[in-house]
């Protein structure tokens, strides 16, 4: 049967996340810190809007680009948050999660042979989506000493005459890194000089702690060449609703809509109605969730420091990326050993790229009680390791 | 490396005090150290704030929410509506002082609307509560009328869902 399938797909590496999921699923009584979605349920008023839409019979297709009302709200929201003005009729489209937006953006911009630069460690989908769209992936390995921020030098060294686009993703999964205005400004020079397109995945844009999120698209000249991707999954705890959006130059968006209309038709209608409510009345919910995440971030960072696990201080998203190299094990060995001995699941860093080897991703999208228990077990594990070595 | 080079050590800002109250309202098991880390404030400031809030009566007590029905059959709760004729300008306050002394009275509110006081009364069984209402509450001079409603099932109390904890609905590992 395999010989009948696409070689390109067969040759793609299976997801490290999926592999680890299968292992964790077999172990009972696990505290899993391996989840990349909020622990909050969608705020009730948003769920109610979805329920009302269902009850009101809103079960038909919407326009391919999405409900007009929703695109209007996205435009207003984006203007408020990052300063850019996107025309809801031509420069905004609603997608099935940020995931679909990433996929169709790449399919829209890649010609065979184009190189797409992307950062690692990063969300697992960039590399496979580049490959599926017949692009050539060029990974830049981010460094903890740079706070996992992309530097101008790194970008310059990765560019060739085949470079078409750069994918950046901040706040970042799995490191929790952010890019500040001066960091992005340095990249803008390089991007413009080399006429690159940018795909900016900003799905965690509301989850920054103490520093306002800055979009690369807000720099002069960048709006035209940047596809900004955002959504409702992380900011509004709407992962299961499968709703995101892309914004950019009208020409690019209209071609993306073409791909979208053939593959998807439209994003889920009920989700779109709920999302209107989220954008109109969800600001307080965002603030409350952000405050909760921030409290947990502080707690977890304090504990990791106390346990002497070197970790870069994340300023966004809800992940920590501690360094476990001192234990002399690979990330996978460490994760599996911790799972078996103390029933705590963390994700091996190499699931996010080869340079993630030696690190683990811990998600703090959990209640304080669960985090405390997890920390207690991790502490047991570490103390046990020290005792064994003595 | 400390998470913040300069923690707030002076009197806590109002916003942080509200955050503190929200945290301990949901989880009184958090230690002062936990709170200090989570709110990025020195432990002494947390301690001082809590002491002050206790003195001012903003923090009135530390309560554990028990779902008694799960462990005993001898716990019945009723909500009793009282219509009263208060005497004098501070009639309601005087009446409230009297009613809240009873240990059976767990909650006492003055209400707007069709009745004056809402009293939550607990007892071992319905008869005991009925006797308390008729013998003690109804017999107060100012009380004109009582209406007793027995609680049959509790679903949610003080923000806590009383149903058995749902098993985690999230997938164990996701990107």
C-alpha cells in the first residue's frame, strides 16, 4: 500500500509530539505538563454566543473570507493592538485556526526551489508545511544566550538568492521568548534589503508579561510584505473552536482566499459568531487569564531556579524551556525517565527542532495546585539523581 | 537569578491587593511565600497586607467548603425568607444582630424585593429546621412572616462546582 502513497509525505518525519503522546497515554496517574493549550474553558459569554448561533440556525456556509462582522471586528481589534489598519474586505481572512493560515500562506507564496527561513526551536508545523508546499526549509537555530530571539546576524547568514520568506513566531512556542521593538527593527533592515516576505505567527500575542507585544508588520514598509497570523485559540481559550485569521497585502490575501475556498470553503460558522462576541466583549477575560498565567510563570520560574535547572526567563506564551544537559541524558531519555519514575510528562525539546536537544518544554497552562504537585515530583526526581550519583 | 530585580516592598498597590484577595478567596492553602512569588511582592509586604485586611474586616475568615451531603445524611440546609417590621431607624441592624447570634444561622442577608432578610439555616433534618424557624425566628416580635425553602441538591457554591471533578478533558500532550 505504501507504494501508492505520496513519497513526499512518507519521507516526512513523524511528529515527536505524537510519539511522546503515545508513550504518556500508556502511563496512568500522570501529571502532564505537556499540553500546548489553555487550561481555561472558553469564557461563558463566548460559549453562549456560539450556543445562540446554533439555536438560531446559523448552520450554513459563510463567505469564504469569513463573516463580514467578524472581519470588521478583527480589523478594529488589530488596529487597537498593533496599530495597523487592515481593510476587512480585502486584507483580512478567517481561517480554520492559525494552523490553516500557516499552511495556506506557504502554499500561496512558494514556488518550487524557494527557500523559506524559519526559526528553531519552534512550533512543529512550520517545517512540515514548508515541505508539503515544495519549499526548501532553512532553519535558524536560536540560542538561549540571545534569549531565543532571532538576531540580525543569524538572519543575514541564512539568506541566499533563493530565499523567499522568513517565518517568525513570537511570543514563541516552545521557549516563551518575545521580540522587542529594537530586536525587530534590526531584522526589518535585512528583510527589506533582501526583499523577503514575512509570515509572522502571533497566536500568543495577548500573552506577554510586562511588555506589550510588538508586531513586525507595524514597522514602516512591513505591512505590505508581512502575512500576520493570529487567532482565538490561545488568546481566548478557544482551541477546539478551530478559528484563526490572516491579514496582509490584498493581493496575497486574495490568493490565499483562493486556496482556502477550494480546500476548506469557510471556517466553522458557529465559531465565527462566537468569535465576534470574544472580540467585542472579551478584553476582561484576556486580562484575567493573562494575570493567572503570569502568577504561575513567576511561581514555576522560582521553583526551577530553586531546583537549579537553568532556564531562560520567558516573557510570553505559557511555556518554559529549561536546560537538562547537566543530567547527561538526551531530552527523550530525560522525559521518559521522569515520566516512568515520577509520572510527570514534559515534552522533549527536540520535538521542536534538532537544536531543542538538551532541553525540555514545560507548559504552565495548569492550576497552581497541579504545578505544585508536579514541582514536588520533579524535585524528588532530581534529588534521587543526586543521591544515585554520590 | 531572581525573577525581578526590584520587588515591590512598600505598601502594596491596590491592584495587587485585589489580586491577592482573588487568589486566597479561591485557594486559602497558598502560603505567604507562594503569594509573594506569584504576585512578585516581598513576603513581608504580603504578610503586612493580610494582617491589615484581617484587621479591617475585609478578610473575615478562612473557610473550607465541604459538601456535607457526600459524607452524611444529617445535614439539611434551608433558605428562609423573613418579612419584618423593623422598629426605629436602625431596626434592621438590631434585628440582624439578634438573628445572626443563632449558630444554626450560617448566612444572613438584608435583601431588596419581596422580603427583607434571607437566612440560611442548617440542621440535622427538616423537622429540626422547621422547629427552629417557628420557635426562634417566627417568634421574634418584628418578624411578620416566614417562608422556608429546603435545599434539595447543591450544584455550585461560592464559585466551586460541587459535581465530581471531571476527568481532564485535554489531550495529555499537544503541540
